[in-house]
């Protein structure tokens, strides 16, 4: 049993016309007129495929194909159709249209499932017009309130609440008042791992957690010539010790330890002045919360040691923390066995990016399917993916969903 790859591709290209950019990408920001057009197109396709439509108060849309036992919670798939300002055709859109293609295929083959099947698209996943990101799925799972989301403003001062109303997608259903039996999301990888290993399907066991910090090292500015080496309080020299340790910590916890210093400011930033103050960011990641916490502790201990050895003032503040999100073993296994059954080459790929599936996973067993994208590039108009890979990912989705929804 296979989906129709040509039809999937044609729908992706059709949706990509709405907000198409000159460089071949898509700009369809959340809750704009273009988003409304995209939503209307997808909802129209859902209705043509015989699905009923439910919209909740944050504008999440659920398209439903009934099962033979509608008392069962639906097996759901979905993603988002909003894009970045310089977005591509596939990020999010693929996950939604793959779901639609699954339903079209079931219709063609006259297959009935015991549990209903639903295809969702979540409001404002990208977070580029309104923050927070993953807004629709976040409100749905109770990570933050509807009021917080409604009050979010874009640069022109327009609010989510008003814009939802204006485009006609402020629905009646209370967010979260909607059972989910299991949730699957197909997505382009947005990284280079699958392409590099020449594999077609990424089984996603988890999404990495992250811990962000701001670090400030304060020394003393002085002339670079007259001040002997032993009598300096060089904030940059001390900072580089910490920066090296950030990488060393990540390397101590392979394969998923990540340590990055991506932002550095040196004061006064002058050739012949010993730096008096350095501010820098630290980004630690791991897929395992215990390991991420160990990395956090080791970094704090190193900073304590460096502070007492150097005599300089060092402050460190954690500014963000998202725990790792392991996906449900049953859903991960459903993806794995569907991939094996279909004979695609495969490997496990931990997601380094956020997805709506993270929030869905708080409410129901969830899993993800990755397919390669060209050079691992996304959030870019040149984002590209091969039709055969998109087709393969959709076939895996079909079989994984059927395993959960059960063919009758
Ligand atoms: Zn996405």
C-alpha cells in the first residue's frame, strides 16, 4: 500500500504559490491574508477528501476522517503552514500535506480504520511574526494561556486575537478540548545528517533539550604595553578558558552533547587595551535531561574554579531552558517498523530544532519522521527536498498511522 507521490508533490507546489518569493521560497507569515488563503486552500482540500473541520479558539485546524469506532480518540498527524519571512516550500507544509495525502490514499483504496484519522495544522509555529513560537500547539497543551497568545503583538502592534478574528480563524472549540490517541509528524530534517549518511528516513527518538546562559567576566582595562603580564586582569583571557571548557564539556557527553559560544562582546574592543569586560552567550544541549544537568553543573563548577583562580568577577545567568523531549517508544517503534516494512534506508536522528510534536507529546504518545533536505538547509528560500524522499516519508506516515488506527 503506497501513497501517490505525484499528487503530494503537486499539492505542495500549489500551496507554495501562495506567498511565493522571487528566489523560489515562500513568505506566508502567521495570520496574514496569505496565511488565510493557504488555510482556505488546505481546508478546501480536506473537505473535498470528505473530512469534517474543527477550528479552536487559537486557530488550530483539525480535519477529521471518521473511523468505524468514533468513540476512540483520533490518530493525528500534522504540522504548520505558516513560514519564515524567507521560508521554503517544505518546512511544516510537508507535514500537513503528507497527512492529507494519507487520507486521500485511504479514500482511493476504500480503507476503513477503527480509530478516526485527523490532520491538524497548528497556528504560528514559526514565531517570526508573533512570539512565542509553536503558539497553537503550546496553547493546546497548556504550556501558556490563550490570553497570553491573544495579546502577542507584531511589529505594527496588531494582536494575535484581532488577526485571528480578521482572517476568520478564531474558532469555537476550547484549545485542548480535543482528544488525541497518538500523534505523528513528518518533517524535513532541517539538518545535514541524513543527506551526509545517504539515508532516506530519519527515525526521531527525541528532541534535544537546551540550556542558555549569559556570562559576564569583569577585569580591568589597562595599557597593553606598560602593564606586565603578571599584573593584569584580562577579562578576555579568562573568558577564553570558559569558552574552551564549554566545548570540552559537550565533547565529554557524546554523541548528543552540544556546546556553543555564538555571541561575544569585548569591551572596550581596542587593539592596545587589555579587555576589561567580556559578555558572551553559552548554549548547552543534550538529548538526555540528566546529562544536560550534569553539563550544567560541570560548567558552574568550572566557573567557580576560574573565579577563584583568576580573582576576576564572573557572573553567569541561565536565561532559557527547554527540557529534552523523548518521543513515545510505541510511536518510535511504529515509525521504525513501517520504515523496515517499506525497505527504506534509515537511521535515528535526534531533532535539534523545535516542532509542534514536542507539545503534542505532552498529551499523547507522539513520534516524528524526518526526510533529508538539500544541504540540510531550511528557514531559507533555497530550502529543497527530493520528491522521492517526500513520498517515502509519507508512505512511512501512512503505515505508522494505520498501525495505530487499525484497518478494519
Ligand atoms: Zn517546521
